[in-house]
C-alpha cells in the first residue's frame, strides 16, 4: 500500500514512542499518586503546575460553594412534560401499530409503554431535582445531569448577552429560564431553568451591571 | 442617507462576481451531478454548444446585475455594503468587530493591479464584506483606517503593544515555506478525500460503459473469473488501491501547492501577516491578541517525516470548519523548534515538549479496552454464528489488537499542564498534538463526572475558549478542581480581554 521505506520508518517511530512513553510511565505513576490527594499541606504545588500566580489553596474554591436548588414547581413542570411526552408517544404507538400490524396487542404494548413512561417520569424528576445553581461575584455556577453530572461555571466578564425566557406552561407556574451566551459556542453556553421570573430578571440585571463595571 | 456617499466598485469587479458564482457552483457540485449527467447524454454537438453559450451569457449577465446593485461606503467607524438583486441586504460591519483583513490578488486581477479586500467579522457568520477590484491604494487606505480605528478602541493594550501602536509597518520575517514543504504537507494531509468520494460516485457511471466495452473486446469476464486464482484477484485489488492512492496523493499535493505557494509569515508586535497562494495571491492580517489557541497538529504520516502543522485558531462558530478557512492560520509542515518559536510570537509559553504532564487515570484505558473487547467479541460471534464464515470470522482480531494498541498510546499521551497563564493539553496516539491556550481567554469551564467516576475521585475537565473546547477526561478530581479554580481566577481577576 505504501512505499516500504515509509513503513519501516513508521515502525521505527512507534518504537521510539514506546521508549519515551515508558519513561513517562514511571514518572506518571508516582505523579498521579500524590495528585490523587489535594495539593500538599506544606504549600508545594504539583509538578504539572508551574509558575502559578496564586497558590492553589488561596484560590476561591468552587467545590465548597453553597448552591441552591431550583424552584419546587420546576420539578412538577419537568414531570408534567414527561407525562405530555408519553401521552403523545402512546397515541403514536397505538396508531402506528394499528396501521402496521392491523391489530393492537394491549397485553404487550400497555405494560411496555407504562413501564417506560414511569422510568422516564422518575428520571425527569431526578434530573430536575439534581439541578443546582449559585452566583458568585464574578461567575455563575450551574450543575445538572443524573448520569453525567456536569458542573458548569461561566465567568461573567465573558458573557456576551443574556436572555430571560418563559414558555407557556412556565408562565402559569411563574417560572422562567435564564440563558447566558458567550463567544465560541453556537448555542447558549449556560441555561438555568426553573427560576422565578423575578429571580431571573434580578440575575440578568446583576450580570449586565457586572459587565458595565468591568 | 444620500446616494452620493455610496460608491460603486470598478467595472472589473464583474470578473470577481463571475468567479464567486463559479466557486459556489463547484461547492455544490454534488447537487449538480444530475445536470452534468444530463448534459453528458446530449448527442448533437450544436445543442451542446448552444447550452454552453446560453449558460455563459446567463452567468455574465447575472454577474453584471450583481455588480450594478453593489454599493459600499466606508465611514469613520464602519464599512457599509448594500447588495442583492431580489433581496436587498445591507451589511453594517463596525471596525471594532473586525476579525481579519485580507487582500486577495486573484490571477484575473493581477495584470490589472487590482485587489479584493476581504473583511471578516468577529460576530456572526456570513457577516463578511468583500470589496472587489479596488486599486491597491484605495484598499490599503481602507485597511489602514480599520487598523488605526481598531487600535484606538482596543480596551486593553498589553505593555509590549503600547510602544508599537504606530509605525510598526516593517514586520519581522518569521517563516516561509518552500515547494518541498508544501509537497510534504500535501502528502501528509489528504485534503483530497472529497475528490476520492467524487470518483467513487462517478465510478458507478463508468462501470456500465466499461462492461459493454469489455463485451466488444470479446473477453468473457465470468469465464476468466472462474479461472483466476485468488492471488491474482488480490493483486488486481492491490494495484487498484495503489493507483487510487497515487491519484489522491497527487491531487492532495496539487491542492497544497495551490493554497500555500509562496507562503510567507511576517510578524509585527501586534499582528501576523501571511502571504500565500498560487493563482490567488492572498495577504491575510490577523491580530495576535485574537489568537485563541495554538495547535500543534501531527498526524501519523507527519510523524514519519518529523513534521507538524501549526494552527493558530481564532473565534469559531462551529459551522465554520473548512480546512482553508481564514479563521485558522495554518503554517504547513514545520519542525518542532520552528513551531515553538512561532507559538512564542503569539503566546508566551515554553516548549510543550519540556513540560511534565498530569496524566489521566488508567480507568480510561480500561474502559476503552473493555468497550473494544465487547464490540470485537460480538462482531466475531456474529460473523461465526450468523454469517458462518468459520476461521475467517477471526479476521477482526488483528484490527482490534491494533486499535487497542492505539488506545494504549493515546492514554499514555493524554495529559495537561499549567504554566503561569498557559494551559497545554497533550494528546494523540502516533503523532502528538499539543494545544496551547491562555487561561485568561477562558470562556467557560466544566467538570463532568459519572457515578462510577465520583466513587474513584475522578473527573473530566472541559476548558472552553472561543475557538474550541479542550476536554481532558479522567483526571484526579483534586487536580481538575484546582485547574478549574485557577483558570477561572485568571479569566476573572486578570481583567485582560479575550479578544
């Protein structure tokens, strides 16, 4: 397929990379050991950290933040959405199976649909309950996700614009969501749902004010 | 606004509009395949010539109308453009949002000494201005206006830039690329896979005539097939493969030479200037402070030659990932020391090879190998039980072993290091990739954890700058949190702009 010289050169390259990775291996091994713990108490920093401008223990630590949960009505909203979703799915399933198989097998379809719906309902509830947010002086913190738990932090001086939105059902429950947009991400970089409208608007004011002062 | 302020382009700009139309046509070549097929079916020569003439006239008329409706205006702080035939469109590009300015000298403008001024916006995509067929003096005047306006309004000027705000026209030569480098670049970067796809699509059309041709020659192909030994078939397939490889590589080298011929990179204290191109001489100016990341790109073939491509990335909008985009400044086929020197022009970092990297947990490797093993086992079982291939069903095994080996190297290499304001991520399996970012340009940070990772105190770290998101999975949680806190501190407390 290739010039044989190329192939041998390529294999040599692999050999070389084996050599230097095996050197790294020894170093990496003792490295990761002392880094599994937090930085040392005596103030020395891990060696993958050089020339730090601030010692890590002096930094504001996001992991010790006090966070607040979403509004309780947001959990009901999430569950309501799950119910609506499954209502539509079941109608579609019934119609679809009528068309495809000329008959509808209730003893298979109903338990299957029901169990999936219950699973989704529980997951939606859980997903709504694990969402938490916090606002610091210079950034906004948001965590979400049941299986992949993500903690997102958006510095306020990188926010390009802010949006407060309300869906039709949100309106009934007095809820709103806040979207922050920063550069380089097509969609919103951070979306915090389940806030009260006044809270969302206060946050928007806070963020806009922050931008003016810096 | 009164009409006197609006300028027209020179008449020669019709050439630019024709070229632009043709370029769009070629870009949509796949949509045109039915039309091309239809044309190839026309039997009479006269009708063919007629169609050719009519479409040429149509293209020219279209370009003339476009030229007729095109008006532009340069004010003290913005470029305004009105264009469009049916849908009038007015673009208002403020100088403060200008990302790059480039001067293009396409081959058809070169004898006329005209240039096309292209201004990219840092804002949304499609908001760019092309002023065609300007004379050189006018283009440079507009360019200087944009530059001085930009420097005047720049909110944060670094110490090194203040003394150089005026009169740093004389740049320092940084690097040039000879023909040999471009051939290497073409060899190692198969930009011609699109061409390969086109050949593949076209092949089915060639197959039928080919078969009838063979019938005419009186060769009984099926009889031959029966006699043909397996080895002969393999030789046939192999030579076909080699041939297509040669074609693709040739196209790739040609593409590289067309794009980068006469490559020259010049740096002043605040800007980088690139000159390149065979048919279209292009001069691109890029502000150093707008560079978001420096990416050392080394694929396995680059690794053989000990070369890499250095890419300076600017703000991107996801949809814009064309290899030739002006938002990414590519320096083709440089060596590591050259790449280090160039990176130092833009980002004050040490040599990425010299750092010690924080590796990722072995659990990443275990997870990936387990996934691979599961997939391979099920594939082998499926081949054995369903397709009943017997011993042949073990065929995926060598591939799986090879993939596993690559996974191992990838895991070995994956790592991150922090030096002052710089974060460097190392990755890649055979070739090495380094991505250097400045922490004060962080847009967002993310820590991601699954339930199993939390139990093991591991966490994936994602650092987003305007050009890309760097993800380092399975880091020790303490380390990931420290990097996040430190990066945020740099972004929030330094008060430096990301632009």
